[in-house]
């Protein structure tokens, strides 16, 4: 139970209704914008350009392996004022790993990202959003706060388009939400990040229409 029980938080309704802090429920006037799976030289710069044009900052949950391959890009993300967070070293289910392996994975990712960006990540999002006891213990020892999401674009599913991404986001988009999109196809089908990018203007416009500020997790008033 201690090892596998936290995996129940991967179920969206359970997470949102019973574990609001873990789901990223924050201030009612704010939406936290987060990206997973980068930094990716093939796609992340396009996200950075769009965010810069819209004067929006976000939180990037970086993979340690991707950061090691593109440290200059990771540094660019930090220099632009975005939050730096970790998605682990590689994108494997933590349920298939023991506590020691999980700790090594998170520590390696945290240290690699800190070295590249000059910032120690404050948040941790497990691959596929599935936590276990070992991950929670490791995150606590490493000073990482687990943070999942309230709504996501599902840009990685077969047949997804920018319109379906917007539709998926709309279902649970509200004040206090944490939004998950992907700035890389490193663990997704080709074109997934492009669909997320193409839906991003709609998301920013919709939040503005509702009078919601958009920013990083650090400004989200998480409890």
C-alpha cells in the first residue's frame, strides 16, 4: 500500500477532488502553465518564442537526459525567467523501479538540470503522472515538491489536432487550474508538440477572456 497506493492520484477525478495541492489547484484568479519532456532543440524554441511574444512565463518539467543533451537550451529557458522543474531522468514508469533506483534517477536529473540552468528545481512531476511511495520519499529527501496537473491537452493521442487539444483543455480549465502540455515529441508521437503549440494561443486568449492570469507554478499560490 505504501509503495503503490500513491498511484491512485494518477486518476484525474481522484486527484482533483481529494488531492487538490498535488493536482495543482491554486489561486482562483490564476492558471499555472506547465510543459513536459524537453528541452528539445527541435520544438522548445518555438514555445519560448511564443511565450516571449505574449509576455507569459511558465514551468518547464525537464527530463534529465534531454537536459544533458541540450544544456544551452535549458539555460536559455531559465534565462527567460521560466520556472525550472524536473520530470526525472528518463520517461519510465516509477512503479517498475525500486526505491534506490528511483532516488538515483531523481537525484541525477535534479543535479543535471541545476548544473545546466543555475537553478535547483523546486517541483517534480513523475513520468505518466504515476507516483509511488519510493518517489514521494525520494522527492522529500531531494527537496522536490510533487506536482501533477488539473487539465491537459492530450496532444499525444492518435488523431489529435490543435482543436482537439483546445477541447480537452476546455473540459477542466478554470481559475486555479494547472495545465499540462508537451514542448517535445521525445516521448510522444511525432507532431504532438506542434499540436500543443498551435493550441497555445487559444489557451492564452481564453484565459484572458475569463480574466485569468497565466504564469508559472511558483506564482500559483499552491498550498
